[in-house]
């Protein structure tokens, strides 16, 4: 089974699972796959919106229900929660919408908001808006990336397997680098 066949068969499920966590790389890949005809862009955006929204709702609920337990078991998160709480009081609307675009706040942000006094209905409303902007923006960027490559190369179909692997590899490298920086920062 080729990578393009795998994406056509399991792409939507992989996108949903990936967007429950962070998923930018998978969303860009799904947008590119939509441009290539393996997925439908409207389904890519809808699934990413739902996955991103649901993932943040779960983290919000975890913060609301189990926040102190999480901090006691993961003390390296305490500084990030402290920084997040300082911003939540003044800018929670902007943070709820924008947190998915800021590294390090995608999981910590909703949990910190869950531990704050922000009403759940307010989080749901702004989280839905943020998920919609994120899904359309990042998914659309992947689609436009495919279009731009099509303008550069006469026969993009010949290169698509290499490009799909390059996008996955690039995403893995960025993820690994971010994780390394995060761990290094909290070891000090």
C-alpha cells in the first residue's frame, strides 16, 4: 500500500486523532492531500474543526476537574500554568481563540483556562471560533501549498509521494525540536 493509498483510506481518521492533540502537520498534510484529490477540503476542515474543538474541550474539562492533581503529578508544568494564568485574567477571549496557534499553549492553555474562573459556556463559544479559524487557515494553507507546488512543477503527481513524506518528516523534525526545547527548558 502506497502512502497516497494510505492517506485516501485512513486520512480522515488520522486527521481527527491528530487534531485532538496538536495536529498542525497532519492538517497541512491533509490540505495538501485534498489538493491532490485524495481527500475533500470541506471534510478536512470540518474534521479538523471538530477534532481541535473536542481536544481543547477535553483539556478544559481536565483542568476543571483534575487541575490540582495534574500539577502535583507534573510539577514541570507549574511555570507554564503560572504564565498562562497571568494572561487569562486580562485576555481570556483572545487566548482561547489564539492558543492553538502558540506553541506550548495548545494543551496547557485549555487546562489552565479550566482551572480559572472563565465560565465553561464562554470557553465553548470562543473555542469553537478558534477551532474554525485554525482548521480553515491551516487546512487552507496546506491546500494552497499544493497549488503553489503545482505551479512550480509540471507533473506534481510524480513528486507527490516524496512531498508527502517530506511534509511528514518536516513535521516530525519540528515536533522533536519543540519537545527537546520544552524538556531542556524545564530541566534548568
